[in-house]
């Protein structure tokens, strides 16, 4: 009897985050006392790390500056992730300066070596062992372009792999172009937009209308709304799942953690509502720590 597939493959960014939390209002042209941490990040790498912390079988594909290969490989393996990293001699590891203000963030981004991501690194041999392939929207900004991502999605689906996409950010989608973005991820099975991304992608305002509109193109839409919970559209049916109330220290990576909790539960049970509840529980843990990854136990 063939063992069920449980492996999850994450393909996307790995980043060095500089997380700054001002201890008061930011003052122009002078000092503002702050808490500042240098932490590993990147949406897909964060999701992989949370998956590893949940004891999921997970592979991550990404690229960094050559001098950071060992460091980032170790940071991922510390969470149980099987990391496939490529190093570049010329481009540095991507970096984001994250300025946190309560439940909102401002991000200053340099993609660096992430521009060299190549979907062909994800082999058919590995996909044949996988249940899900998770891609983040910013991977469209790689040397293979949208055609490379479309080919990866098609290849994964041909091999029986469910494809999920985290769009990335409303700012990225706006710059990239909504029709172009939707064309590039066509064929994906599962979409994880935030409420802001959903409004941009559909032109609709209410969660129900957004989820329904996106549900015409994707089999399952899981619309995250922060403390307002999650709206799910699946096979024409709508479901609402509440958030887990918690104190927010840093919202960085909450969406990445949600994707991890959802995928981990869905791979094991196939229950969409339970997967959303698991995602909300993991996201509640994520906002209680500084940075986008779980603490190393």
C-alpha cells in the first residue's frame, strides 16, 4: 500500500529582517528610542520554519548571498526544514527594514539575491513526494519571470500536487498589475489573500464578495482579516472562522504562520475549516514574538 503524501514544498524568498519597534512617536531629524532586532525572514522561508516547528515534513527552496549560505541553511534546519539554498557571489541576501507601529508595519525592501530564484530548482522527483507546493507572490520577480512560475504550477499539478499561493502584499500586486498577477498564478488550487489584497484583486469591498469572486478562479480561497477572522470560499460555499484573541507584540510573519498552520492541518486531515482554525492558532503565536519565525526550542 502506497504511503500518503505529506511533504510540503515552499518556494520563495529568504530575507534578513531588521525589525524596529519605536518606543514612542517617531521624531523627524533626531533620535527615537526603539527596540531593534536583526532576524531571519522572508515569507516563504517563514512559512517553512513554522511548518518545521509543527513537525511537518517540509522542503524550502531559495537563494541568498554566497557568504550567507551556511548561516541561513542552519537557521532553517534548526526548525526541522530541509533547505535547498543557492548562493550568489554578486548579489547580497535580500533585506527588509520593518518598522512596526502597533498592528501595522512599514517595510523597506531590497530583494537582493531573491531576484535569481529559479523554479526549475524544484525537481519532479521531489514533487512526486509532495502533497502541497506553496509559492509566494514575490517569486514572480525572478529571472524566470511569470512564465517560470506558470510552468512550475502546471508541473506540480500534473504530478498531483496541490498548489497554494500567498499573494505577498497589496503594494507588490499594485505595482505588478492585477491582470498580470492573476494570469501568472492561474491554475493554483488555494489562494491566501489578506483583506487588502483581496480588495485589490477583485475590486470588491466585503469579505463575502471578495471570497466569492476569487472562488470563481481558485478552488479554495482563504481570506485573512486579522482579528476579524477568516472568510473561506470552497466549492461555492462560504465559511467564517474566528481569530484567536491575543496580544500583538509584532505582526510580522503572522500571515506566513497562518499559511503554515493551515497547510499542516489540511495535509493531515483534509478539513478546510479545521485547517483555518489551526492557521489562526499558529498566527496568534506568531504575533506574540518579535520577527517572522518561531523561537528555536
